[in-house]
C-alpha cells in the first residue's frame, strides 16, 4: 500500500512537472517569435552564468560523492577567492607582472598572462583554505553522525562570512572590482557577445576536461572513485582515504577559486556575502544533475543559468531566486537522484 502511494505521488509530481515544462516552453517559444534578438541575448547571458555555476557545483558534487557531506562553506571559499583576486589586481598589479618579467609582449598578451596568474593565485588560496577547514573542522567528525558535519559546515560558513566582514579583513562594504583586462563586445545581428563570456565558457570547458582526466586517468582519480564507492574497502586495500578526501576538498576549492575570478570579472562588484546565493544555486545545480556526477553537475549548472536569466528577463527579477529553489523542490519530489544520478537499489 505504501509503495502504491509512493508511485501515485511520483506520478502526480511528474504530471505537474511536465505541465510546468510545457508552460515554460510555450512562454519561451512565444518570446522567441516575438523578439528573437532579446531571446538569444538572454540565452547568451544564461550560458555565461551557467558556466560559472558549473565551476562551483563541481566542488559540491565531488565532496558529496566521497564523504556524503554538503559543504555549505564552499560558497564562502568562492567569496575568498574573489577578494584575493581583487587585492592581487588592485594593490599588487599582478595582472601586469608578466609584461615586466618578459619584455616585448603586447598589451593583450600581457593581460592574458596576468589574468592566468591571478586565477592561479586564487585557486591556490582557495585550496589552502579548504584544506585547512577540512583538517580542522571536518576531519574530527569523520565518524560522527552526518548531521554533526552538516551543522559544522553551516558554522564554518557563518564564520568565514563574518570574519571576512571585519574592517581589517575585507570589510562589509560593496567593493568595485577592477577587471584585469579591457572588455570587448561584438555585435552579431543585435546579439552582444563579450570577450568575458567567451573566456568564461572556454575556461570552464578546459577545467571540466582536466577534471575528467584526473578522475578517470590518474592514480589519485582511481583512489577517489574507490573511496566514493566503498570507503572501508578502499582503506583495507591500502588507499590513504584521509589524503584522498583532503585532495578532493582542495581540488573542488581550486575550481571554485577559478570560478570566483571569472564571476568577479563578469559581475564586478564584491561583498563578503556574495558567495551565499551562487553557492546555494550551484548546490541546486549539482542536485539537479545528480549529485556525485561530474557531467551531471555541469549540465545542471547550465540549466540553472538559463532558468535564472530567462525567468528574470521574462517574468520578474525578484522571482529568479525563487524559481531556482522551486527547481530543487521539484527535483527532490520527482527524481531525487537527479538527471544523471543512479537510484539507490531497493533491499528485498
């Protein structure tokens, strides 16, 4: 009887979801026909945001896949990376260092190399911070109930936000971000595409390919998959499980650090609470794609970016956040394992 009720609930949920999808498709097609230029502009903006979310959500999905922990401090580590890049550019002019080291470079090449240097610095800083947080806050709770680690993650998140808000750290004021290179915009039949958008897309795809190669081809990647599949057995086989978990936190934080620089370049205004909503939406994207699945997190992030931008453009800017979390509720009701996740096997 309980199983029949569950199937009935899922059937009603799927029917509601298909109805909602049909309504959304109707609205999008109508706007596409009415004003195709505006529609494609919104799609481009959604891709830009979605690829940034992808770099954040990959950290969520890797950590959850191995230690079954939702690291709510991940968004605040993302915030720290953005501020590190801000000070690297505004105070230390690291985006101009390559031109001073190697003479004869054009301004474009100098800006390109400087941006890479700033991204690497943010990635290293975020990795170091995530490793410290994992060692201090999460490792002692490895064998504790999951709720203890979850509450600790929330506490770490609040600590990073309010510590960063101190006057001698980052302050709680809004800060205008100085971009490391000039912005160029190309107009293609009314649709504007900037070099920022292209850089975000190319960078995110490169990092996704590198991550896939690490997970599938390297020794540490095999250890990560073994630990995710069966932690006790992996430990018995001689795998340093603690080292694998620390590496996973560092790798996910490095991707968030790269995403933070790209996010700050695209939306050049910083505040210490800037990591909350992008972090939560990246988590929703990871759940939508199937948390624990790297391709799923990537696809889910692109869907989230499109849903947020299109809802803001055609419905209301105040609804963009509500729609993002409505997607989370619908996914948990209809398909809890996500688009690419595998359902848990039922015990007989």
